[in-house]
C-alpha cells in the first residue's frame, strides 16, 4: 500500500483495489474541464476530417494506370552490414529516376534484416523501364547471395473507385 499525500489517502493494486481519497484531491473547476474536453474533441475532429480529406485526395489522384510494387527482402542477419549500402544506394538512385513516382525503403522494427520496398510508377511501361535499369539489376544481383528467403515482389494497381 502506497501513501499519496495524506493519511486519508490510500491506494492498493490495480484490479479490485480499494481506493480512498480525501475530497480536496478532486476539486474540479467544471467549466475548465468542459472547455478542455471541448478543445480535445475539436482537435480530434479536425485531425480526423483532415485525414479523411487527405485520403480522399490521394484516392482521386491515384491514376488507374499507376503500378505499385511491394518488395519484401529478407537478408541473412550476418550479411546486414553488406546489404545496407546496396539498399541505400538503390533508394538514392531510384529517387532520381524519371520512371519512379515514389520510392520508400522500410526496415522492419525488431527484425532489422527485413526490408520492404514500396515503389510507385505512373504506368506498367514505367515499371518495365525501371526493372531494366542497371542500378536495379545491380541491386538484385548484389542482394541475391545475401538473401535469407526468396525475393518477394508483388505488383499492384489502385483499387477501382465506386461511383
């Protein structure tokens, strides 16, 4: 049992605990509390609405021709130091590639030898151009002996919008 700030106050455990607190610990300015709740609700609502607007904008801007590649790369843990510079160089070069709309190389938290490459192209032709680039071929051939599992690439397109 831990004492709070007076002999009247006690607290034990969290489940089925007995809690006794003197009234002076809980004097509340109800108007201030209402204002804080109102402000918090306003902030949550504005964030939710801006997020919905952003999602709607993204959905509208997604071209039906756009191609997305999601690539999962599992590196042997002992080869991580060799793979990192290859992936970093790849990401830098892809960011300047005219065929690439966007590129992200993500490293899994808790499994630092697992990576996911998120690639977006304006069309299937853009994807075909990209995979034929020397730096992309160099990444794939450089990673091949370092892989702990198969190179897993999945190609996607935006889901059709209902109208």
